[in-house]
């Protein structure tokens, strides 16, 4: 959408700068909420781990815990621990710290290319992205149904273009459902760098997933009596070549919620039907006490 001016680019934000001794520092971006978006920390931690692994090995899984909220006003340092460098696999642990305290941790596994038996689930038959509205357009269409503060947050440049199926955006209240789906892609032209495309995909998986467990209760994440946050996040990469310049279908469902937590799952398909990644996340969905 040309009427919005980019405030930052993903390939710059998600990269990390070396500080020596397997320590990196992440780039920052301002936030109206003052908190760092969880997908940003996840992607930067993954990029830090990737920079310590031989390029012949690609990340196939990462398991992550959100420990403390990140503060946009302070840099985030990423400490990488080289747990294993084997012939086929490498493993890395990353601890993200701010003001001397851990805010996030990641364990990632990397594998050399191998052949093997193949199967996958089928991609659902849904309407294509060319026939749908994106988040900016939906915010304008439903402006009267949302608080001014929420509209202002949505009515800006979005680094990931997201087009919800059936106009069921994560910020719009809908009928009771345990599923949602959306087309996603990077709005900018990303470099031909598989590590960056995987980092962008990791970033994008945290955008809408948590809202899935609110849908069975006809709630939205901005309801004032709710407190929501990501707790843990697991991501598996299946495809050897992921291109986030192209549209991907993000299909999400929630099998359970209780105890102030909700479990969410997601499958990411390329537009031609290949399953490129899977994700699972447990999040906080707590009723605020008066």
C-alpha cells in the first residue's frame, strides 16, 4: 500500500550484529506500546544462532520461551551456546537479555540436506489472496467497530501483509470458532537468503496465532478484561526453500484452553500447496481480576 511510508524493513530489523564471543545485539524499532513484539525477539534469536552454524545446515526446528516482556528503549543482547556440531546436525541455545536479565530463550536444531520418505497433509481449499482485503483495508472497513487506539495501531505500514480468510481478522470479533486462516507474505522484497526467509517466517508465525484460542469464546485480544501474552512457541521448518516474497496460507486451530492458558497450532502452506512449516504455541489468556 503506497500511501503508507515504511518505518523499518524486516531484513534490517531481523539481522543481528556480532559483539564477539558468540554474542550479538539486535536492531530496535519503536513501538506505541513500548514492548518488543515477541516474533521480533524470536526471529533475531534464530538469526543469531544461524550465524554460528555452517551454511550447509539449515534450521529445521526451534523451541522458544518468552520469559519477560522486552522493552523497546533498550538493546537486546543474544548469547549463543554451541551445544553440538555433528556430521548431520548442529544444536544451539540462545539466551536473549535486556538490562542483564533474560527475557527469552531458544533451542534450535540445524540439519544437513538429506533424502527421505515424504508425505504431508493437504492444504485446505480456500479463497485466494487476490480476492481478499488486507489488514489495512479491513481496519478502514470496520473502523466504526473498534477503539480509536486500535485503529491507529492498524492504520500504518505493515511489514507482513496479512489477508484473513472470510474477513475474520484477529482484531475483529467473529462468531464462535476454533479455527482461523490467513494469507501472509513479506511486503518488502527480501534478499535471496534462505536464513533471512526463515527468520521472516518465524517472525510472522507470532502475528495472529495467539488470538485463535479467544475465538471459541467470541473474544478478541484487545478486550479490556483479558490479559494475553505468548508463553512458549515451537516451530518446525519442513521445506528446504522458503520464499516469503510469495503468499503462504497460515491455517490455525485451538484444541484446548484452561487454567488461564490456551493452546494454538498452525500449518503454513506455500500457494502451490506444499506444507513448508508447522507451529504450536501456548499463550496466556487470563481474566483480569478487579
